């Protein structure tokens, strides 16, 4: 469970905060609120009821606080009591933060009100208490030393944290100093700095605070054990010599997913008596519906999407050839490869393995025999029971034994009773003040898929002969150029620290997930600024997305040599429609050379040995629809021949590639009917076993490659609708 947090933000809204200084396009208040909104929305995004905050306005036009009867507490307004802030509260709060028409208001008195709010809300319970003051230091300030001393004692006694972030405050550690500062502001800065130092708080300038917003804050979570029990070696129930150690297992690394989107649709208008044919459970609630007046109704007119699923079976007597059935009438089936296997309820109970929670060592393997790619999961740590001295000593002995023997332990893990067992690898980890076992999940035999790939350093012929010089193999010059380029682009030796020593260029602590934190940034910004464009991505998130400019400049010569050795050439852009640009392949003179020579051009012939290039060449010289149709028919015949003569499925990939080329070319030439006629005929021949027997596997390859009918959405010349195209591929 996360700690309870109570934070109060004091925002200076005085008239001086409305000015624009030092070339900034924003007013001081708008600039400061960039920091405040980022902090508040980060708290709102956690959606934790224990993360609560309040907001106080300083130097406001009106006075609204519990001590407003006293003169020193005038022009201080409580904008938000300490509570969990949600999106509607955020919108209301945004409308209240505006520049006032006065410069009266004491920041020290606002801190006193914040202390009172936290004390009243948290009482004597255990809370993390924090006060954040954002001000430009240009207002009046009560500099009574005795009063400030009492405030400092109260803050330290209640274990509160005071943070003061000032607009254009001096910060020598950061390297900023405001020139031509007024005497009043200088005195106010000194007073606030003294208060912060007395209560061990944080004092800084706004410029540094805003620059540091781009650095993501890592979320600290309390570890939750996934297993508590015994680590055993042997059978403790039958042998006294078996090893039993009380251990606990915690996650070491967890995958954090970015925020997922939700689906909503526009809600239909409700009648005056608030009745609707839609269930209220499908509506998107906004809080408890207080703003709309209707429980469960979103005032923005949105409703969540409700999914419905129907089951159909083939029935020739039913309209459309299919009949809806109830889910209760269906039997469970499990996919095994491409086959659906039915298992009855009685047999299903037999297949369930009854297990007991435990972590049992079943073997040991040397470090040298384990391949890292076998690891299947994130890592977890296994430590001894925290209050068990005997278990701590026993596990330490096991860890050191594994380390000295350079071995890993293989164990069977069942985290809970009747849960499926997994096999894990236990690796020793020894640090200065910490010892543990790190485990990762291992695959079973059924999890491993073995594939054979051709070697990269030689070419094998059909007869078994090895060829080491081939167009697909790099020559010595290319290998040497690539090696030199890789050495020049080595990041491990790039960069030096302040003392001139070699330093790590990209430490793991400075690398962040761009997708994760960019989405979080966009969501937080949109919550406060619903109509403004999202700001650019923080530089720290894209810093390592490209190589350093200095390294690229140093490797320029090696890259040029590599390009020359590899004979890299630019591929010309693909035209949108070959039919519209067919005049590009005619001679510039416009003369028909064949006619002038008295020779009749031969009909292009496509051979089964090299069909794809010859097919494209035939399309290039075709000057009529008859020529295009003739080339397509030749390639269609070759495709059918490859399928018919295929030994098993050995020629299916070749036929699929040829079919894809035929489809793409007909789309480019705006002749989808030629392809659609062929694919319909091919399907009929495949399913009726007219191409050398059962060729159902080839139809599966066509469906998997989505090589069905060309629909109107793909080509405007097609008369095939989307539903017809889906039905064509889905039917057998």
C-alpha cells in the first residue's frame, strides 16, 4: 500500500505576476503554472485516493480562509481543500487561477494557513506532508524573526517539507542571478531562503524547476511478494537430510505499459423524464453524476461502448445459410496447431494438475551451458525470510556455493496451490551488502520452436557444394569497410567526464521509454489545456534515438567507403499508377522504331524459371488492355503450374509471391477485374482439388497473406465491396 500524501500548493496570483519579463512570451503566472500544473496532474494521474492535495491563492482579490478575520491574513483564498483531485476538480481549479488586481498579501501568512490545513486534515496520523510556495517575491512579507522561528519549529515538529520555487530567484548553485533586482524582492528572497534553510526544505529558482520537468520521475513502488514459502532441495517429507529454507520472492523488474485508450460513442439524447432504452450500466459516469443531475450520465454526452458477441453455425435451412446459437449450447474447444480439439467438462477436470505451493530445486547447470535467449520472463529476486536468522545463513551458503561452483540452480515453482507449475533458473547475486537469488522463467519443450536458416558466411548448392564467393555474400573489401565503420561508431569509448577520463555515454539510469513518458506528458497537458496544441517532446526522451553528431562526423569517411564498397544506390520512387505514366517508357522522339524497321514486335513470353521480372517487363511494353491481360494470363498459368507440381507445400511460398506481384500490378494498372476473376477461379480449383489433389494448405497461405479480392476501398475501378471481400476470404 502506498504512503498517504497531503500536499498544499500556494500560488502567488498578484498583479505583478501578470507581467512578462526577460523576453518571455508568457506572463510570470503562466510560466510558473507550467510547473504547478505538471506537479498537480502527475498526482491526479496516479488515481490514488491516498494522494491528496489542496491549493491556496496568494495576493488574490478576495479573502477566503479560516483566519480571514485577522488583518495579516487578507487577500489569501483557499481555492481547493485537501482532497483527492479528479478531472472535474482540475477544470474548476484552472478557471480560478487568474492574475488579480492587487499586490497585497503575505506569503508567510499563506504558509501558516497551509500548515493549519494539513494539521486539520492529517491530525496525528502518518502522512507525508508537503507545502509548495510559488511566488515572484514582489509582494509584502512579514519578516518578524520570532514568528518565522515559530513557523520553522512547527514545520519540523510535524515533519513537513517546505519547497519554495521563485520566479527569477537567485540560485548560485544553478548559475542564475537576476540583474537590477529591487531591494524589496532581494529582502523577500533572503527571508524565504532563511525560513527554508531553518526547516531543512528546498529553495530554488523557477527556471531550473521547469527545465527539470523534462526528466521523468521514477515511480517508487512497494514490493509485493509473489511467493512466500520454502526453498527445498530433496524431499523433506521422507528424508531428514533434505534442505529447507524459508524464503520470499519479489519482482525485480516489471513491465510498465503506457496508458490505454478507452472507446466511447456519442450518447443519444435522453427524454425529459430521463428514461432511455439503454441500460445505465453502459453509460460513462463522471464522478457520481452530480453535475449532470442524472446518476451515471456523462455531462459531455458520451457513453462507453458495449460489446455484443453472437455465435453462428452453418445451417442450410436458415436464412443466409447460418443460424444463431446460444453460448450455453456450445462445447469448449482448444486450439492445437490449426486443429480445434474438443474437451468435455468431465475430461477437463482430469487434465487439471493438482499442485501444492513450493519452490523445489530439481537440478544444477554450469554457467557456460546456459544461453541467455532462453529466458522467458522478467526477473524476480528470492531472499530469505527477513526475521529468520537461520534461513538467512542457509540461503547465503547456497548462494556462495553456486557462485564458487559457477553454476545455476533449476527449480520448479508453484506460487499458489493448484496453480500451474513453471520452471525457473536461480542465479546467485552477491553485492557488498546484499545477497539474493535472481530467477527467470525457463521454457518447456513445447515452448521451443526450432528453425533452420542458411549460413551467413557461405552459400550451399542443391548438390551440397559450398560457395564462399557469391553476390549475396560480402567480399573482403566490404567486410573491412563495415568493420572500420563499426569501430568508428563505437559508443563504449565515446565521451569523457569532467576530469578527462572515459565515461559511459548512455548510462541506464538516464534512458527512458519515449512512448511511455510522451503519452503521459500528452495526457497531463490535455487535462489542463483541452484546446491548445501539445508541446514538443522533451529532449531527454529523444536524446539517444540518434547517434551523437560528433561521432557521426568522425565516421563520415568510413561511411563513404562503406557505401562505395557496398555499391549502395538510391531506389527510384514507385509511381502511383503505371497506367497513367505509361508514356514515360516511350522514346522521346515519339517514333515507332519497330515500324520503321519493318519488324513486328514479338509477343513477350513469361517463363516459369524467371516469371516475376519477365511479367513486369511484359507490362512495361504492353500498350493495350489486351497486352496486360495476356501477361496476366501467362503468369496465372505459371502460378497454377507451380501449385499443381508442388511436392507437398515446397512451392507454395513461390506461388504466393507471384500471386502478390500479380495483385499489386493490377492495382497499379487500375485493372482489378483481371485479378479478381483469376483469384475466384483459383479458389474454386483449390477447394475442388483440381490442382493435383488436396491443396487446402495453399488456400490457407492465400488467406494468411490477405491476397483475396481487390475491393473498392483499394481500387476505385473495382466493383467488389468490403463485405464481399471479407466473405470471400473467410469462407472455405
